[in-house]
């Protein structure tokens, strides 16, 4: 087993260690469509800048992707089935 693979897995699971990140993922999965950071901000009662910092962490580990729609930054879960299995397991 290569150490880089283990390092990647550790970073992945570490990104799931914050409750707010799990809430972000769960909400997007429940909606089953991309969600604006402004909507997540209202739902979680946190500033958009706080939500954005958590989104960046989830994006770096490949859990989320983002796309601009006009002035809005939309967040989508990548590989939904894999993430659902991990969260349910």
C-alpha cells in the first residue's frame, strides 16, 4: 500500500470531520441538485464566508464541485452514490 494513497484517504476523511461540512453535504444530497452558497448560509445560520471556507475544503478532497451561475456560486456533490454510502455506513 502506498503512503500517498493513505494520505489522500486521511485528507478525505478529515474533511468529513466537521459537523458543518456533513450538514452541507447532507443538505445538497437531500435536495438532489446543486445549491447556492447563499442558501446554505441561511440554512446553517453562518456567514457566506464561513460556508465558502468549508466548501473549499470539500472541493479540494473531491467531494464537491462548484460552478458559477451569474452572481451565484453553486455547489454540487460529486459521485453522489459513493458519498451516500460513506455517510450511511
